[in-house]
C-alpha cells in the first residue's frame, strides 16, 4: 500500500484546491471570437466535403457506386483535349520553322553584305558580285515578310491553345469537381433515405438535402457554362484558323514562287504591314529569280556587258528615228 495515499506528509503543501484569478487565455473581443468560430466552421465543412469527394472518387474507380454521366458533353470535352494536344504540336512545329527560317534570313543578309563589299574590292568580278548581292537582298526582303507572317501565325495559334482552350478546360475542371461533389451528396441522400425512419435520420436527411440542392445548382450552372464555352470556342477556333491557314498558305506559296506582290498583299491583309520600298523591275514583273533558267540568262547578260566605244561615231547629236537603224551607237547597244 502507498503510505502517502491516506495522509499528507508533514511539511508538504497541498495544491489540489489552489486557484488563480488570472486568466491564462488572451482576452479577445466578440468580433474576434466570431471570426475564429467562422474559420473553424469553414474548416469543418471543407474537411467533410473533401472526405465525401475522396470517398466518391475512390468508390467510382472501384465500381462500388454510380456517377452522373452526360455522354454528349463528355465526348465534346474529350474532343477538346485531343484538339488542344494536336494544336500544341502544330504550335511547336511552327515555332521551330520560324526559328530555322530566321537563321536562314540572317545568313542571306550577311551573305548579301559580303557580296556587296567584295564588289567594291574586286573590279574584275564587280558585276557578278553586285548581281548576287542584289539577289540576296531580294531574298532577305521577301524572307523577312514571310517571317513576319510565320510569327503572326504562331502568335494566333498560341492564343488559341494557351489562352482560349486553356480557359475552357479550366471551366471543365471546375465542372468535374462539381460533378463529384454532386454525386457524393446524392449518394449520402440515397443512403439516409434507405435508413430507418427515426428522428436522427430525418434530421440527417434534411441537412443532406440542403447541401445536395446547393451542389446540384452549382453543378447544373457549371455544366451550362461548359456547354456554352465549348460552343463558342469551336466557332471561334474554326473562324480564326480558317483565316490563319489561308494566310500561312498564301505567304508560303508567294515566297517560294517569287511572287513579291502577292507576299506584300498578304502582309497588308493579315498582319497589317505597310508596303516596303518600290520594287525592282524583277520584283515588279513577278519573275522568279530563284529559277535556274533566269539565273543563267542574267549571268550571261552580265558577263557580256562591255563599255560602249563611241570614239568611231562621227555624230555628237542624238540620232533621229529614221537614222537609228544605221546608228553605230544603236548597234553597240
């Protein structure tokens, strides 16, 4: 036995009945207490809702409960996700094309400057270097306009993929969460409705019914929002992409066919670019300067050009039209 259980040791103090008038808690105003209670209540509701949704998701995966299904809307959502994935691939490839083409244009510009510099330092090849420098300048000019069209195409596709579609998918995620919450409270309501007819059970049914009605209203609202967004997204996507694909095709075809006028018109129509300086005779005639036949003809003409020798011509005044067929200067020309 414990000898100290029945009596107190001599000289010891008994603290069992000691009390203090000093409060051990921090004084708070009624407003702070109300805020604290609201936080606790919100945390309690959040914990219960999270538990119900987690249980519902797990039971759905295990096949132990049913879930609300809208086949038509689910197909549209799946189509949207697949479309975003494919458009993301287009965006990635278009960015790569723009980057590679930018490097090519910069190389052509540097090559043209190199040809132009050598034309002044190599008199024996002056005409050849000038011809190639002019060709590279034209290629650079056309390339810069095609590059602007490519960048405009990339910017438009990026807006569709990462802004418009992403905004719709964000609403879809909210809809899917609301659907799980709706099914979770629906399952609880069915469970309590199948229980015993007692006062406690009736109270549970009443509380669950209120929560179920709120979740149902939220779920139906988000479903309507998703349907509207998907409809407008599809219409906007078709309209924008039709315009962008036409622009992309026109700009690419005009560049590789050497059609300067069509390339500038495309820039004015889709990118809002102003026309550049006056086009040269080759550009004005829409001649494809990349054609091997055109290049060979121009090289032959350039190599055959010689300074005119007018020392043997006795006339100093211009020839009249009847005299032109026998004019020495006309024949030399």
